């Protein structure tokens, strides 16, 4: 009987779920030149077992050229990381698995609700500065921002009703709002990348609230880096962009924002035609936000600049 109990104990140990094992992130470089990234579950002389998030992969040692463990941590959001432009960049950002990126970045992606509809946005500064599309908040006075905070196995919604429009660029379809009346100075943030580094075929993904379905993730590729629409350059992507995604971030696989989701083509037979405002346009908007300062007396624009008078030739 004791022997049988011992065998059952061994059997139970064999069925410990893999997610209970302590794992660390690693890059598995293959002899073919390809790379696999995920949680390193186990190493033996014959195999390396990696959790990809959606599957567990056993890779023979003979096919591996190197195993590199990833020890870098994401940059901690702090006001000292930000200049007058209100955003940060992460030069040490590395390509990571999608499930890890969504887990780390999802808390900084918000749902924006107005009296006429809803959209998405993302926090760029720990004091509560949020980027979205101008058409999401245009003409509105009552705006709420909802954050989705994960604690253990729960997803908690934090809603903020006191939201001020800081800058609004109708021609660019970009807006900057700020969560007011909160003592919190540690809002989660996302870094901005460089849209000029994008190439056709690069993988990208979007997080947002399409049709109010918060924290939805869609994945695709860059179809074209510069697509001119309405006299403005856009990133064309196959990542699903639907109503409610407007103003949300388009990420690369380093976890950097490379675009602000803006529109999609809706037509019979049209699929995979989503468009995002390049992050370089967003950076220019943020650095020159005083030119787009919102005036509640004139909600259509900030400052009005008149054309200079023409010069006479003699």
C-alpha cells in the first residue's frame, strides 16, 4: 500500500501544470538563422522546451546555435524620463512575444467615452496625458477615460470623469487630453518608436476597444509605410481596425507605438485595409502642442494663424 501511495505521489508530480513552473524569458537562436522567443521551461542535453504563449515547443539541441536569456526589465515610468515633449522612447527595447507585450502594455491603453460615442487612446506620461484622435473628442465637453488594471486574476476598471482637452489638431486628427483631479502620478505609459524604421511586411499589432470590446488585440503586417490619404501620410496595415479602435496605438514587436489608429476602408470585398497616423506626425504634434492649444471658446481650433501679406516686387 505504501508503495502504491509512493507511485501516486510520483504520478501527481508529473502532472504539475507548466504554468506553475518558474520560467524566464529567453531567445533561442537556430542554426537556420531564425530565432524563437518565449519562456524557457526546461533545458536538457537533448532538448530545450519553450513556452510560446499559445503553444509549448520542444527544440532539439542539434538545431540550436545559442540560448540567450533576457534579463532586461521594462523602463519604469517616471517624470524624469520625460522632457517637454511629454513622451519617452526606449532605445533598449527588444523584440518580445506578443502575449508578453500585451501583458506589459495593455494597462496603458484606455477607452475614451463621450456623449456621442467611444474610442481608444494611450497614456504617454505618468501624470495622465493621453493621446487619441481628434474626431473621437471633437465638439465634446464631457469626456471619460477608463483604464483596465490587472490584479492577479482580475481586471479592474478605473474610470476618470474629469478630463481636460489640452491640444486638438483637426487637420492631423490628433488630440491630447489629460486626466485631472487625480493624485495619481504613476499612470502606466507606453514608449514611442520610430515609424521611419518600418518596412513592408513588418509585424504590428493594435490594442483598443472596437465596438466597446475593451482590451481587444489584433495582429497584422505593414502593407505600406507611406500611403497618402487626404493629403496626409498613413501606415497601411492588415491589423483589424474597427469603430472604437480610433485613437488607439499601433505597436511594433518591441512594444513601441509606431502609429495612431485612424480609419479603415469599408466597402464590398474590402478586407485588411486599416490605416494609422505615423508616430513621427504624433511627435511633431506633441512637441508643438502650443500651436494646437485647445480654446473652449473656439472648439474648432487652438490659435488661428493668418497668412502673411504678399510682398511686392519692384
